[in-house]
């Protein structure tokens, strides 16, 4: 969804600061998803999150 919004901003107005913000948000979501997948597969020990 974030990639779609990024593409729409690029196609319709190409306001660079907004595109950059959307890119950063998308990157943060991707990092969170990768971390969650690593926790689910046991690659990352996330016991420190549940004190």
C-alpha cells in the first residue's frame, strides 16, 4: 500500500519531501516485518521484549 501511495505521489505531483517521508515509512514497515519474521522463525531471540 505504501509503495502505491509513493508511486501516486511521484506520478501526480512528485513533491520530493513527501516522497521521501513515504519512502522512510515504507522502509520502517519493511524492517518491522523482517524483524517479526526473524522472531517467528527463531532467528532472533526476542525474550527481552517480554519482561
